[in-house]
C-alpha cells in the first residue's frame, strides 16, 4: 500500500507543538474515566500495571489520544484543543490513512487464520480505534532506579501501527527473555500484535511485550516522540476463539467477551482505576 510521504511529518510536527503548550491548556482536554482519550499528563500512567506488575513507578511520558472519528462507533466525540484547526484536519487525515493500512493488514491476517477475507471487516465497521501521540520529555532529573519512559507492557487491541522518531529507546521482548532494540528506517512502521488478537487466536499468536528505556546520560536532553495507532474492533464485537486455533490438543482457553469490555478492563488497569 502506498502511503503519502507528506503525512509523515504533518501530524508529528503539530503533536510537538501541542505538548509545548502550557499545562493548563493541555489539561483542558484531559483523559477521564468517562472519556478514555485526550491528554494524559506526565507520570499519570504505569503501563506495566496492565500486566499486573508489582512495581508502580510512573512512566516518564505524556500523551494525547484521538478516539474514533465516526459517531457510529458509540465513543464520545473527540475533544480537540482550542485554536488547533490545522492540527485537527491533518491528524484526522492521518488517522483515516493509517486505519486503511490496518484494514489491509487484517485481510492478510484473516487469510493466515483460514478465515474469510472480510472476517475482521465485519467486526470493525464501527471500530473503537485510537491514535495516540506520545512525548517523552528531556530527562533533566535522573529517573529513579527501575523507572522507564514506558514500562513493559503489551498493547490491548488487535494490532498497533507505530511511527517513531529515530532517537532510540524502543525495545521488544524476545522469546529468549532478552530485550531487542527496535530501529526503523525512514518511512517505515513498527507493527505489534495486541492482547485481543492473542485472545482471539487462543494464544497461537502472541502480543508483543515492549517498553521504552531511558536514554544514556549523554542523550538525556533529547526528547522522544512517537505516534501509535491502536486498532480496536467494534465495542460489541464478540470475541471467541477462532476455529483454526482450537483442536483437541488446544482447547479454548478463554471465555466469551466483547472487544469493548476487554479494552476497558486493560485501560483501567493501566491508569490505576481497577
């Protein structure tokens, strides 16, 4: 799929200007329990909570998330910052373009799972996907022992499409137990499987455990920015084990759940509300 090069820089550049706004302006579009998008302040999240981690040191980042643009999704209307019409326009365009890429990937995944090509399309015509812009500020004060820019976690939905600045820090956990540094060439994405897809495939496909580590001291004053598109299914999509992933040797491991219930459980864990 050809992806317009012009779209790479526009939303990212505007995201940087959003994070440079005064804290009061950013908090005007804050994330709440009722509105799980918007602004999440520096240190508000501990992503490792979603993996039931025992240590709860705040992650050294802030973020701004845009929820589904389609009113038919049932999600609350997107809350945009004031005086940001250009940011709204270009971010919305990027959202739709990367969502189209996600749909292409889901067709490939359906074929790999011996499903009809439109299996996932039938369950995401009113999807609850979100685009999250992340800012990891300069580290003027050394982090506490064990504290990271983003603690180890998996993503919650079907798949994630990440665009990251080339400043390092992203690592994925290999089956060997080692952490692997992820770098990307220009105009390339990192694609992660999420927890929902792992559940759907009865653990045949595994969600990607990853983290963002702190920069070395000589690069502590470099901030890191990225944009993650979290592709989520319709809130009422029923998730049962895919038939090709179940047999006598691999009985279904999970009960029935809707995609919306699954997503909210994970989100509330990460923000410490469950």
